[in-house]
C-alpha cells in the first residue's frame, strides 16, 4: 500500500560511522569533569552517554571525531588525540 | 524528558553537521508523542538511509516541496480521531525546502491555522545537492550557483526575511534560534508546542561542508553569527516582537566572515565587508540587539 516502511526504527543499527574518524578521536580524561553533560547535549551523533565523571562514555562505533564535545567542555576534560596514539583504532 | 532515545546514532550526516545536532535537540524537546513530516534535504537523506532510521517517532518523508501540506493532513486526521491534543505535529525542512520550493505549502499551512510547529533548518544553501544558493543564502556568499567572479563577489541578494513573512500570516509564534545556543533551541521548541496554532521556527545550522570550516568549529561559527548581529535570535508572539537576545558588545562581522571558506574572497575587500556590516547594523537597530550598559558605580 505504501512505499518503504521502517516499522521498528528502534531496532535499526544505522551505519557504523565510527570508521569515518581519520585523524582524531575524543578521549575523556575523567579528571576535572563536573558532570555538566554539555558534551552529551552537543554531540551530533548522540553517541555520548552517562551521568557523571565515572559513567560518561563515548560509543566509538558511531563517534565521527567531529570534536564538538572537546570544544564545549568547560573543564578541558576531553582531549582530541591522534587515532593511533593509544593502541589500535577503537 | 523521555528516557527513550528519539534520534539515534548511526545517521550519515557529515562530522560536525549542526543540522543533525539541532534535529536531535528539537525532537528531544518535543518528546515521543510527536509525528514528523520531513521535506527532502540533507536531514531526510542522512537520517533515513533505508532500511535504517534514526527516528524513534513516527516520521514521514514528503516530497521536497510539501511537508507543510503533509503535516496539515496529519493534523486534520488527528483532530478527526480526537487525538490532536495528545500529539505534537512537526513539519521540518531545509532553507531551500522552506523559503523557495516549499513556501507555497508553508504559507497555506500558516494561513489555514493548523496546529503545527514548522521548523526550518537554515544552512543557507541547497547542501544536499552540492551547495547551490537559496533564498536564505546570505549576501556575497560563494556558492556553486553564485560563484565569485571579476564582477561579482558571490550571491547578490540578501536573505529573504522568512521570519517576517511567517509573522505576516498573523500566527501566534515565530522564533529564530541557533545551533550555537542549544538550550535556547529547546526552550523555544517547548514554548512553541505549548501554543495552539501554527508556529514557525528557523534554526541557524552551520554546515562544515558548504560553509568550509573545520567540523569542530560548528558551534563557534554559529555563535559568531548571533554575536555579530547577522543572525539575530528573536521571537514574535501574536505579531509583536517579544524577545531578542541582546549583547553588551556586538562583534565586527569580519570575525564571523573570516571563520569560513565561503566568505574567504571578501577578506581583502573592505568595501564588501562594509556592506555586510551594514546588514548587521541594520539588524542591531531593528531588533534592538544592544544591551543597555550596566551602571557599575
Ligand atoms: C522537486 C524536487 N526538486 C529537486 C530535488 C533535488 N533536491 C533534493 S534535496 C535538495 C536540496 C535541499 O536543500 P535544503 O532544503 O536547503 O536542505 P539541505 O540539504 O541544505 O539541508 C534538492 C535540490 C528534489 N528532490 N525534488
Ligand atoms: S567527537 Fe563528535 S561525534 Fe565524537 S563523541 Fe565528541 S561530539 Fe560526539
Ligand atoms: S552537507 Fe552540510 S547539512 Fe548536509 S550533512 Fe553535511 S554538514 Fe550537514
Ligand atoms: Mg539548506
């Protein structure tokens, strides 16, 4: 009756856009974080989750490395590091 | 706010795309009892790559020109079913889809009085098809259809005054917002949805690809547009200007222009910059963007 329908969007996994990161990836230092969640609010990929210093986590499967979380962090607690600087590409 | 994720990762917007950020902020503010009709454009393309969808709310892709008409039908059906009061309807499109090809459908939606929030994601050109100028492309922008030449420094027309055009329909709420002010976007979406009738919101969303700036600069560029007076954040309620974000000190437009490749050709050209400064100065006057200096003594 209709064209393509996506009946269960919640189940769709999307593209693994983490593979788009070519140079830099964000790394949480977890030192000065005050849990303001600004990084969560500006991530265009909605791939940061958590409540505070201990629980905030980036899903590297989707993070495109745009750097907005790092720019907005008022405590400079998110660094953009060379992709290969800490072991393999996540 | 819902705990459910309403706009999911895995969409294919460029890194640092402000339209993808603003779209998520809008649906998170609107909540899960929302139906969206979406014109063609980057947002539609990157958020619904079949068989996937980033949207965890009912969402329909209209044609390029008619999301306002499709949303009007959805609203009418909800009224018939007695479900309108519990459901938000959002129509959304890019600047080309809004100010050019979709203007007729939008005007009809505003004039007929549908209870719909219309959102224009203004990245100031037709990005999805390769950066062609639209009615919302700013003065002297370098785009693929307003290239710079010996005679012309880019796009020769100022931005179409869409907020005022919407306001002229006599609708209850019109607002502009910017990706550089995320909380302000969400406040305005919530306010708009608390008002019955047609609402128009236009959100300034930098596009790293078309504006030619680094992806990490998206928020800074968006902020500069507001802080120079080139993209005033204003609200109209029932036809009257009811709010404007004011600044004690507005920045010179050059700071905004030099942050982007699409204006690079203007940098050695004080005469052109003066003309763009005049647009900002006019906005500052018209919307009263200058905050009164606080007396410190
Ligand atoms: C009737 C029609 N004409 C042209 C197109 C091709 N087209 C698809 S998206 C697009 C540009 C959209 O620009 P805008 O509305 O500003 O959204 P953006 O991609 O910039 O977010 C165009 C021209 C189309 N899909 N339908
Ligand atoms: S770098 Fe960009 S995509 Fe990655 S977590 Fe930060 S804001 Fe999100
Ligand atoms: S071209 Fe521009 S608007 Fe389109 S997805 Fe990329 S950054 Fe976003
Ligand atoms: Mg556009």
